[in-house]
């Protein structure tokens, strides 16, 4: 824990809200200006573009990005110089001629990805959440930040009848209250962003009434955040008969949204639940429309799919189109998904993503090398568990960590094991009862964890891709 955070945690609650508000005003200055409303309207107009119009838009932006990266960005310039020395005459004007970029390259020398004509001291410095324990450093110009938040305003607020002037609550991974705190408030009011930042670490049966009262006291219009945290509050509200305030919408981010979570949140808060997809690197993004389709944001980036068995399914390889000052080209983001060619009834011309199957480490594998995502259906039909996490230790061994609900029976475990085998084949299933499913360092809940060895992963790559070094770097 940093010294600044230790000092912050020693402040009284009112002072912590003051600090949060100052930070909010600072972020507000970076994110919005007099052009924001125009940028939002332009984004909403583009929603109705045809596929040809989007293709022309992306091609023009991509051409500029690739040329700038090869000439102005140290990491890429060195790469192309080295390829030329080895006699490689491939043109950098074609995306397919660029290698896949791994996170480790970005992590090891992040400033080498910033263009020569930009100074990091005058850019916005951001970080990823560091789910695997090590975060990434990112830099964005003021223009890029404002373009990004205009897209967010259009497609993650205006689609749902909201604006940045609404009062909202967020359930995220920031330590806004000391973890050891045992009485409210477990939140801070950020006046600069009209935001009630609610700790995801303090949610419990005992604290649920205080959380619900805070939503009412601050006049919250909508909530955004980890679906696991919002669902936890929703289920306690239902179980305890707490009358939660009716919200306009609940927006899920940073974790997969499962159907049982959607149902519980909608019941508790009397509102629709919308899924969003994105990342700090802003190499790709998507949001769910009123018809229930998850639409890609073409301005954010180009998504290729690899190793999925078809052109429209597989691991996401993303080229960000917004941040041309720290470009990420053919970047392996660690997510997988499936695209659809259907035209959504909402009338928007944005590509539909059928499913975000989860992070690569959150997919399970059969002995035959098949990827299996979206395991949440195995818990349907009255399985009496409050929380559960499926951990794949090897291609033949599965562990299920679970928090039991009242009335849990041996038959529930047998049924769950049977459903897992229906999807993964002949595997051993071990159950481990726990008081709580462990979260990541940022409070995220992982429903599925893949801990298989590098040897098994290499074998799977051979099955899926054929012999090779498996790096995808060409």
C-alpha cells in the first residue's frame, strides 16, 4: 500500500470525500470540454452508418496509424528496422504484416510505445488493473481522453437515457475505505463526477442495508461496476426484504455478466441490466443496446479473431484506433469471443458480438484441445450455492470452490459435477467449501480460473494451430 493511500485511510469520512471530489474535478477536466456534446452527437449519428461507411472510416484511420507507428514510435521503428536488416520487404501498410503484440512487450518498456513527438509529462497517465499482479502503464493525449469519454457518454449513457450530470454509483476496485473498517460509510461522494464510489470489499449481509440506504440518500440514478458486487447487494436486498430504490439501469463492466446476475439485479432494482466490454488500453469496446445485443465500437479499434475455428470466433487480437500517440497494433488483449452477422432490431449499424467468452486464463479446455467458455449455465436449476468458482488444475482435474446456501444437498454437487463433465468430458471434480470466493487484488470475481500447465497449453496450441513456437509473432 502506498504512503498516500495510508494517509488517505486515516482521514475522517468527510475528508476522504473531499479528496475524492478533488480527484473527480481533475478527471472531469481531462475528460470533457466545450466540444464534448458535439462529439457525442457525432458518435450517435455514426451509429446508423452502413458497413461500407465503417470500413472506409477504419481504413483511413488505420492507414494513418500504421504509418505513424512505423516512423514515429520507437518500439515499432526498431522492429521494422530489424526486419529490413534481415531482408524482410513486407509493407507496414498492411495490418496482416504486423506481428501479434504480447502484453509482456508493453509491460517491459511502455514508454517505447509513445510517439517521438509526444511527451509523457503532458499526457494522461493511466494503468490497467493488473489482474495478474502486474499492471501496465499507459499514456493518452488530452484529445484522445476526450474522444474516448465522448464515446462512453454516447454509448454507455445516452443509449440508456442518461448523461454525465446524473448522480451515479460505482462498485469498483478502489480502496475508498480501509478494508478493516467495520461500520459505514463504506463509500465516498465524488462531487467532481457526481459519483458515489462504493467499496466492493465491504459488501456483506450485515452491511447491505447501509449500502441500500446510501443509494437512496444520494439520489442515485444508475449503478455501474462489477456485476458480482452489484449482484451481491441485490441478492441480500431480496433475501432481507430491503426495499431498494428503483434505478434507470445497472451497467455491468470489468467482469463477464451472467444471466443469473442479470435476473437478480433487475429484480432488486427494478431496472434493465446492460453489459459493456472494454479495457484501459482502449483497443476495443462494446455496449449492449435496448434489444439485448452487444455492439462493437468501431472507432475504438479493429478486432481480429484467432484460433477459434472460424473467421468470427476466437481470441481477440485488437488494433486500437483512438490512441495514435501510444498505438497498440495487433495486441493480444487476453479475451475471446464470437461475432454475429445479424442485423439488430435496434437499427444500429454496429457489429454485434454474440458473446465475450472470457479472458484466455478464464477459459477451460478439454483433453481434445477444445475451448469451453461461459460455464454459468451449469449452476442453473436450483443449485444451492451462494457463490462458486470453477478451477481447472489440469486437463483431467477440476476443483469447485463454493459458498453453500441454505439447504445444500449432496445431490446438488452430483448434478453440478455431471453438468461440468457434459462440457469437459471425463474429468475428476473435487469440491472445496469456503467462506468466500477469493477476489483479485482489485476486488474482481473470477467465476472460472484456468491453472493448467504451460506443457498442456503448448499441447493445446499444437492441436489447434499445428506445430510452431506458439508465440504468434511471425
